[in-house]
């Protein structure tokens, strides 16, 4: 129960973090839209600290390349001084291209700095939660087993374990699929039988989302070759993308997989 609470808290906090990121982007676009192209990770420590110390074009333009590079180097990035000089040059070039050359309003600057501070707070809180989730999830023997499936990391593995709870309440892998709401909802009336059936979406929506995310991660960057082959087969059969994704998450055949845990029947499928 404690692990479930932590994973759900992490998910809720992540949703709030995404909202703050969107508000931060809106504030940044009102002051310095060209800043987006300077750093590969807009929300990284280096990017946010640089923007926090140099929020306006005049702040950037009034300092030299060397001073700007030296200041960014203090933010902890492990790069050469030449790399920071190049980044300082990119930042100054972006300032010259920026469409808003007039002095930014103080209200916009305050809002931008406030969002940056909030982003740092969310990042720290999410990092703390992530570490605690990992510590508690390690108490379960299947934690590492689930992570052995290509595409499943610590967060998804911990969510799967916490949402399933007591595995002894399930006697077959199909029951776990039903608990996740991945089983088909068959509609029949008299002689009529629907040819298109949707999933029931009963039970734990978080477990269903975790399994769906596991499929997405398995497909991304070709991490899981077996699930890619199964997905491609379903698409070649004419199945829409989401239907093929659900089929991957709901696949229960387990060749070459041996485990005493029933719930792995609906999970190790991602590595069939």
C-alpha cells in the first residue's frame, strides 16, 4: 500500500510538473522565444540556471563571451571551457535574433523566474520520490524480473507491482488482464454479435496505463524486437494503432518464460 501511494503521488506530481512546464514555456515565449534553440534540454539545470541569472536580452548583451561562459560553467555541467564559449556565442546570437528587442516588463520577468524556481522544486521532489520508490520496490523479488523486459524501467515496474497488490487474489493471468481492464467487452443481443469490441476499462486504470506505457517504451527506439514484430503483424492485419497497442498489452502467451508469479502472464508478454 505504501508503494502504491508513492507511485500514485509521483504520477500526480508529474502531471503538475507538466502543467508548470507549459506555463514556463508561455512566459518564456513572451520574453525570449529564441532561447528554445540554445540548449538541447530546456529544463536542465544548466539551461534553467542560465535563464534565471540572465532573464533578459540586456542581461546577456552587456556581458562578454568569457564572462557568460565562466558563469555557465559554475552551474555544474561537465564540459570543456571551449564548449561553454560556444554555448555563450549561441546564446548571444539568439539574443540578437530575438523578435522582442524592447525591455521586457518586470511582471513577465518575475513570472519567468517564479516558474524556474517551481521547476527546480518539482524536479527535486520527483527525484526524492523516485529514489524512495526504488528503495521500497526492491523489497519485491519480481522488481528486477519485470525490469528485464525491454522498455520497462524502474517507475513502470514499481507501478505494476504496486497496482496489482496481493498476487494471490488472482488464479490466472487472464484475471490480471481483466483487472487492468484490458479484456474485450463482448456485446451480444439475441442473434446479433458485435464485430468490433472495445476493452472493458474496468479495474485499475493506472495498471492499464503502465502496461500501455510499457508497450510504447518497447516500441520506442526498437527496444523490444519481439513486441515490434507482433505490433507490425497486427498492423498488417489492418488493425488501427491503438488496437494493435492494446493487443500487445493484452497478449498472454508466454513461450520461453517460466515464473511462479501469475501476474507476470500479463506483463512478460511484452517480451514474448
